[in-house]
């Protein structure tokens, strides 16, 4: 999933992206507003901000000069695994504190 997300980020240069299950998304947010929740694999454009240090086993990987991939777990993330859900909640808190989890906005003209 990380390679698919990386390839899409390089091809489309999005502001934000996420790969997660509908079950997990619906369990952590009522609005599911794009840009405001975490998932198994996330992408943040460098224009959105800097990804802070995150707890193990989370991996943070640069995507060339475009942005950053955040991979919560090396194994498949499942909403039925309490450890995965707790890790996602902790990462959500850290990313929100860093200002990275906010609704998508129109790209600046340029």
C-alpha cells in the first residue's frame, strides 16, 4: 500500500492522501472530512507542513521533494486490532498538534 500511495503522490502531487478501511474511518470520525483523520498509510504534501517524530512502529518516508508518507504499521492495519487503534489515536493526536490534520483547502495560485 505504501508503494501505491507513493506512486500516486508522485503522479498527482496531492495535498493529502490516506489509505484505510471504511470501518476505521467511521470509528474515528463522524464527519470523515478529508484531511482530518489518520489511516494505515497517509501522505502529506510538504506544503501542508512537516511531519513530527512519531512513535514506533510508525515509519516516516520522504517522497522526493513532494512530501512525506506515514505508515502506521508494517503489517496490514485493522480496526479490530486494539493496538492498531490505540496507535492511530496517538498518531492522530501528534499530527493534529503539528497542524497537519485540517480540512483540505484549495491550492494557492502559483
